[in-house]
C-alpha cells in the first residue's frame, strides 16, 4: 500500500526531461490573463508558476535542445484577456480590457500567437492591441489572424501565416492562426468562416510558400475545440490541396486547439493530430513528433502543470538553477502590476467554498444573494416581482473559503455586462421562456453540470407578474425567446446603466459591492 501511494505521489510530481524530436512545441492556450500564479488552493499540485516561469522553462529547454541540435517553439493560442484583474480591472479606469496586461505579454518570448474570441468582444481592446500599445506590430509578423479582419480596412488584424525557423537545426514550420467562426465579435473586426478562408487564394499560396521553403511540418493554431468541425474543414482543405502540392498529403500537420478549456488529444490521420492544453495557465502543453513524411507520425504529448516543481523536473533544473534573467524580469513586472492595481486587497472572508458545479453552488449565491442585494434591491416601480435569468457561462471561477481578493471579482465575473429588464411578464410566460431557453444551445464553453440558464431568487409562481432582468450579453438570446412567447416586440429597459452613478452595478461590480457586506472578515 505504501509503495502504491509512493508511486502515485511520484507519478503526480515527476516530469522527466522530454526527449527531443524533429518538431518540439510548448503551447499555452486560453490563459485569460492568469499570468500571475494562482493564489487559491484550486489545483493539485498548486499552480505556483507564472508567465515568467513559463519563459524560464522555455529558455532552459532551448539550451537543452541546443545540445542535441534540436529546436523548440513556444506558441500561444489566444484568449489573453477576461479572467483576472490584471486584464480587467482597467475597465474601471479607462474602459479597456487588457490595458495593463498586453505590455506584460509583450515581454514573453512567444514565437507566434493566435487571437481568441475573448480578445474580440470590445472595440477598445482591439484598437488598443492594434494601435497605441504596439502589441500586434511588436510580434514582427508572428501575431497570426488567418481569418480575422479589420472591419474598416478589411486587412488582416495580424499576419495570415508565418514560417518559423529553428536556431539549431534546419527545422522550420509553417504556422497559421485560425479562430472558429465567431459571430458575436465587436464591430471593429470581421471574422470569416474558416470554410471560406481555405478557399482564398492566399491560403493555397501560403501552403505553396511553406513547401517551397522546405518546412518540416504545418502547425495550425486553432482557437476552437479539439474536435470542432473547423478542425476537420482545415485538415480536409490542407490534405485536399495535395492534388496541386503533392507534399501536403503526408506532411505532419498539428492542430493546437483551445477555447473549450480542457486537456485533450486526438489523432486525425496518420500524419496529423489535435491537442488542447487546458486554460487559466493550469497547463503548459508539450507536443513533439518526427518530421518524416514516409512513415506515420508518432505524436508525443504531455500536460505539464504550471507548478514550479514540475517545471524544474521537466527542464532538468532545480530551484537554484531554474530562473533566467528574462523570466525574473517578467515575474517582477507582473507582481508590480498586481500591486499597482490593488488586486490582493481583501474584500471579504467567505466561510465556505462556492463552486461552479451543482453543490455549494456559486450560481445559487449569485441568484439568491448577490443579485437581490445589488441589482434587485431598488424596485422598478411596476409593482411586479423582480426575477433574474442568466446563462451559465457568466461565472468563471469558484469562491474559496478564507480570503476573497479584489482579483477574485474579475476571476468570477470578468465580463462587465450591464443589466436590463423587460417588464410585465406573466409567471406562466416566464416559465415557458425559461423552459424554451433550456432546450436551445448557447456557446458557453464551461462545463458546470448546470442547465444552460438559471434564474432566481425564487421559483416562478404562475399567478404572479414579473420584471425579467438579464445582462446585455444574454440579451441577444433571452429577448428573442421572450418575444417568441408573448408574440410581440418587447421594450428592453436599461437598469442603472450609468457608470457615473453611485449605485451603478454591472455583472462584475455586483460582486465587489456585495462581498464585503455578505462575508465580513
Ligand atoms: Zn477561453
């Protein structure tokens, strides 16, 4: 028994130095601004590595790889913002998601980056990335947006593709950066359906350019699920062009996916696979394979926890030898920004955990206490019962017993959506709306075990009349559902939608305002 437990512990904590192959890639996806270490006990082993440590791990592996004339590439698959105060606290100072974080990400030694859907919800974020911050230009052509265009100029936001060359070997890779067909992006951009993009002349030319340059593999950064339909569309298109470029039939083809926030790998054909490496910097993904197009590719992949001990083991270093100058400078810049933004200020002391799952549910707390305390506490004047409905993609992180930090507000509710309502719905109609919405799908990527929509604070009474509250992200799903049931257009009223007012709340601020009263220390 003792040996069994020991074996489990060893399995859990040991990562051997990887074997290098022709193509070696480290990948981070869906960091959502979790570039500082996790301070709550939310993972085993603890996630005590930050972006500076990821940079050090990469540089340490690069030196190891150089000894065997191999190369490694560090790639990022997008969704940089929306998830912690480092990205989102600035919304309350200058209105821009990402204002503080893009300069920090710019310090990272990424070889290429993709764009994510969350980077595209606000015009101000896109304008900041592409404009004054110099973020996109700073990557010198390696910020990839194969199917995302500036809506005004119709130019790609970044580059369509790039060829990365190894430093120690003659390995090179052709890299694309695709986003799923996002239809709710901000007006500053147009996202093209990947099924159309693959028919663009530039796509075939890029493949030809790669083959002419002698690339050893094609990497498709894909901000979409591991098995999204578009993965197959892209695979079919690339393999299909082998009628014009024969090398495309067997060239190793690796999809680096994301968006759905889990770990997974799947083989697509003898020479291609798809790999997703977690979220919130819980995972540094490793994938490595041979560039030999004459025999089926063996893909070696690993999920390395963003845990210092695991990074030491994976890079063959120790606490004393792991750090690099670049890594240390990134870590200290991150910590300085955390301090500047006051993200470690303690707002309250919850007596228990509240989770995104079905027990001790965070959504129960949201519906029964947070919303009634901060949104429904002032009456609309109709005399109706106020009731709130939310999709279950709205909340993103658990509450932990103990200390609740200002940063936790943004981890739980990063989206800063405002509240609106529709007045005078009968209880019967409201129940039908909720039932109908529960049948439909939304694009919430978070698996919570909960229905797609939850409401409260109480069960619906069919004999009462209600004012139905929702946030402006859910509005585009909820209002059509209401109109379908009542059979006519409805009036949507803004609720405290004036950020200058003292009693203004949005989906993020309602937590900051309620937690100190609910959970005093
Ligand atoms: Zn994401």
